[in-house]
């Protein structure tokens, strides 16, 4: 049986037997290039071109990624030649600003005075008592804390990264920023950052998401952004934003909102979001003189999860638990549980786990939390799954809605439906934990954006 191999400068695609893949002419970056390969059944034996997956005893040297943005076999730059130069320029500037005092001081000041950092690590006393009662524990039970990213400016963790990348765009001399958004939180954060830094902003958004997140669309427009509708959902908006960027490379910056795409985008987003975990470590030490026992976050493509997890990757006594969207159930075909049922492939410029059919075509994701509707995850998240450093589970639409209602009633905090998936998993997690265990849940966004969804599902009317 013959094999095929597509060469992209600096980054060979894996050798895949013809029976396992069907090339599709996908415009990943505005240039027709055959980039999407279903490779799940052949990567285990595909040789040195992919690198080897480290064992647990070796993983410490790989956890922060290599110089090419690879985490084991995941990540990389699977892009047209036209994008290699701007990506190298971006990488150079990113590496410089990491240690540039002027940049870091400006960012730190903006995070404090504009974003409102640091966000609280809040002890959810009534939620803790609720789980103590239903678990019928004779002791104190686990203690549940919320990392309150919902209190950040614009209502989610997205502003941390949007502000950092907008500052990079300004350094590169770009006058215009393009972005794609699903739930709208990244779009609002990008629009706000661009307004602050006097940058033109265009946000691409799927028609389905525009209908669901109308309040965020209005916020983006009020902040001065141009919102362009794209038929479909977040993945379609992402493709269109990348096309637009490629057509205007001299003047335009593509501001990625999550830890996917070609290197260095995943590392940049993770670095700017890692402030969440750094604060959590410091706050935990102040509150109880130690570290969390469990970190819990929802996983769409992975930015809020890595923001919390990354600081603790080397602390093997800290459990990292990510929760994907099971939608209507894993057997229904309507879910976004990439890590639970996906396979490895190349999409939007990097290698990671993806939702694919038997021919390697991308499967449309589904979740009541629109921000979780992406058919892949970031390369670092994929690596954490494969090495076993992090655990990944799922929660359904209905479980997330119930968790949203529970936190609202018990703590007076309305979470977005995305982090509600993580909150839903407390039902299964808490009974397995010892008394006194410290659990930190990343409350990555506030829920006012989801009120229309709850109304459409009859949740709010049933409470009246």
C-alpha cells in the first residue's frame, strides 16, 4: 500500500497510508492547501519525523514545549509558505517581550488597573456545605474555591490574552486586528483591548453564535469593532478570520483567543493566561499555607484550563482535571468531547486531537456552552492527555445547566455555561475526595451572556 507525504517548510506532515486519510482542500490560512489528515491509527508507528512521546519519567523536560512549539508529537507549524515569515517575526517579538521590562511593566499595570487583577480566590461556603450534605460525610468534606475570572473586565479570562497580544500587534506596527469568536467573550475582550490601544478591530463570528450571543455582539459594536457574520459556527469564523489575515499580512494582526493554531499562537495564549495559575498558587499559600489538591476547569480548546493548570504542571501532587462538553451525550453525535472520542490530526495549522469522521472530515461540534464548540483542542492539552498528567471527563448540556442554577442559588454567582461544565463534575468528584481537600474551580466567565439560552430552554420560565 502506497503512502503520501506533504512537505511544508520546516514541518513535514506525517507519513499516512492512503487508506487512512482523505485529503480535503481546506483553506486553513486563506491559501488552498491540503492540510487535514486523519492519522490516529498510524502515528504510533510513524517514526522519527514526529518525535517520540515521552514517558512520565521524562515528561518534565517536555512540559513547557520545545523551541518549535512541539509537545511530543503535537503542535508545530502546518501552514503555507506565505505564513512562515510572519510567524517567525511574531515568534521573535514574543520571545523578546517575555523578558522586556518595559513591556512587562506596561502589561502588569494594565492587568491591575484596567482588567482588575488579581481576581479573588473565593471560598464557596454554601456550595461546600451542599456537597458535604449530599455526600453524607461525617467529616468536613472537601472545600471548594472559585477562581473568579468572571470578575475580570469584560466578564471572562479572555481579556488577559487579548490585552497582551494587542500590545504585541502594536509593537509589530500593525494598525488593524482581526479575531474570531464563538461565545463572544474573546470578541468583546479583543474589541476592548483594541479600543484602549487605538487599533482597528474586526471580529468574525458564526451566524449561529451571533443569534445566541446578541448581547456580546452589541458590546463589540459599542466598543468600536466591526462584527462580520460567517455562515456556521466558531470553526468557520476562525477560518474566515485567518483568510482575512493572510490577505492583509502587512497591516493586520490575527489575535488568537485560544491555545490552538500554528506555533507560536498556542504558547502566546497560554503564557498570557498563566497569570490565573500564578495568582492561584500565591493566594492558596496565603489562605491555607499550601497548594490546591485539585484544579478543575472546562475544556473547549483549552485556554482557561491551561491558564489555571500551567503553573502547577510540575506539582505532581496537584490533580489537573478538565471537563469537556458531552452535549446531548457521547452516543448522540452532538457533543464537543474531542479528548473523549477524537483522533489525532492536523487542523488550523497544528497537530492535536480532533473530532473527525471515518474519512477524516471534521465533525460539527455541539454544546450548550457556545465557547466549547470547537472540533479540536490545543497541542499542549493533547499532550497532557497523552502523558496522563491531566485527567479529562465530560458533562452534558443538562448537567451544565443544573450546575449553573445551583451556583446561582447557593452563592449568588451566575456562571457562564462553559465553566458550568466544570462545576457539574463536582457531583462525581467530591464524593471521591478526602475531608479537607482543596478544590479550585476556574469560573472563567460570567453568565449574563447565556440568559437568552436559558430562556429558550425554558429554564427561567419554569422558575417563575
